[in-house]
C-alpha cells in the first residue's frame, strides 16, 4: 500500500509520513460541499495526492444533450457522475484512452451535476487532467457518419440502404411475420 518510502517520516520531502507521494496542493474539494467549479470545455490539471484521495468537481449544463466527461494522463482514474442528490448517474473506469475514465451521458439543461474522480484503487496517486464538454448532436444526411449513426449517405431518402434516421435499411424481416422467403 505504500506509494513511496524515502527512509523517514518527514513531511514536505516528496514522501509523506504515511509513505504516499506528496504531489502538491490539492485544489479540488474532497467532498461535494467543497467541489471545485468546472466550466464546460475547461481543462483542469489536478492530482490524486495520497492513497484514497477523492476530487470533487461541479458543473452546470447549458443545453439538454450529450456531455462527455473524461480524464487524461498516466494515473488510473475512476469517475462517478452524480446528480444534485448525490446519486450515481454513471460510473466508468477505463472508457477513455489508456487507464482514463470517460463518460458520455444525456443530461438535462440548466442542471448542476457533480463529478467525483478517484484512483482505481486506494493506492493510486498521480497527476491527471479533467474536462467536461457538450457534444454537438450528429446531423443525419450530411454524408459523415457521426456518433450514434450507423450510416450517412448524404441524404434523408428512404429505401436507398440508409434511412432518414441514419439507420441501415435492409430488405430482410426482423421477425417471423416479415421473414424473407428463400427459394430452393
């Protein structure tokens, strides 16, 4: 469970008396009441300073839609997205690049949410960055396959293989009543 051991129990020398790395000041709150404000699109550099450290952030959505919350860095992070009552809406361990967390969730407009970032386990310490971003909705019919689209042929015409909701069309039934007949 030690993150370091420098041979003494002195604080301020890079390894604290509990044998956990000292990574500088912890500017994020350790509780929901102390949550640091996080503006949409802002990249915040932070660190899990000691084993078991938890960092809380709060942000308020502007529009209803999908929002992406993620960390970057070499620290193995685990994220909890919470509503105003402190209930988990979603959690994630390694959904982002490397060992970083990433959540994409449909959120309500003008609503306050909380993000809790912790290490994967009680001994994880290290630096990370965190960001919350609004994701522009995909546009079906623009010729680019975007998030949540199965296809996009550049139009909204039915019957050409890609329908007006950017779902793949097929001529085979999806149940017994619509089954496609096969000839011998």
